[in-house]
C-alpha cells in the first residue's frame, strides 16, 4: 500500500502546475506567457505547450497543447492474496439507458459552461464617455445591429478572419439608442461570427484582443465536439 501511494505521489507531482495552484506559482514555474486574456475574475495564460485558465487567480483548467512530459514510475504489483468482494454488497450495474442519459447530461453541462465562457468574453463592455460639445462624434441611426445572427461553424470558423474594424475611422461614435453617451471608435468591433452570442444589442461591442479571439476559437471547437458527441449519444452509438 505504501509503495502504491508513493507511485501516486510521483505521478501527481511530476507536472509543474495543477488545478488549485495560484497565479503567482504558475508564473514562477512557467515564466511569462506568450499572451494572456483577462475577463472579470477569469484569466487565461497561453504558453507554447499549455493554456492555463484561472478564476480569482486560482488554476481551474489546464489544456496541454503538446503531450505532457512522460512520468517514469514503478507500477505497484497486484496484491498476492486479494480479498474477494462480497457480491451481496456490490452496487447494481447501471442500465444502458441510464449510462446514455448520464453521458448526455455531462456533455450538455460542458456545452453550457463553454457557451457561458464565450458570452463573458464577447459581451465585455467597452469604455463609454459622456458626450461633450467639442467631441467629433459620428452617429449611427436605428441602433448598432440588424436583427438576427448567423450560427457560427463551430468546427472550422476562425473569428480573427471575420473581425471588422469599421469603427476605427471615427474618433467617437454613438447611436440614437444612447443619447449623451459616446465610445471611441478604435475601442469597438463587429464580428458576424460572434454576433450569435451578443446579449445587449443597445450598446456596441468591445474590440477583442488576439488572445481573446484565439480563446473563442478554442471554445468553439469544444462546442463542435460536444454537438457531435450529443448526436452520437442520442442515436445510441457507442
């Protein structure tokens, strides 16, 4: 038993970072990231080999982009005289239907969590300003956006290619929905491949950074995977 515990400890300590680690510890272990994004209490550090997600500066998710370093440990031998498990105390095996529904529930939770993370990035508020007489302001009539939205092709789309910077040419912009309030044009964007997740359409959308768009691309791939898994699970595929 002691030998098995030692093996498990070696396995869990072989990686430099783990869920629950602090932001400062990750920086000490991995150094400066190639890029990072911060949305409210959530932070993302992108390294060449791994993407690390934080909430309140604590690691929540680690996504290895390359194979993690191999861990060389000894495997504990099986016990020489294993004790038989009393059949009367064993839990009944779940039916195929129960296993399928549990799988569907798990995938749907993952998909919903992914959508919420996308919305948090896409719907960040750009800084607004009180309109003054000496400001050069361009006004957009009938609001900021037309009705409806395209559904992104989650498995292939690259939102970096569909980001529009049409507001850049204006110093300040406003609309008839926002009397007395303006935004700097260079702080804003429109993206037909994120519009699907716009929540408040009475205000313009903050221009996303390269790191934020890369993160949304990654989250879109998760949605595509979940959709494929849900289709297979509901069809009864193994």
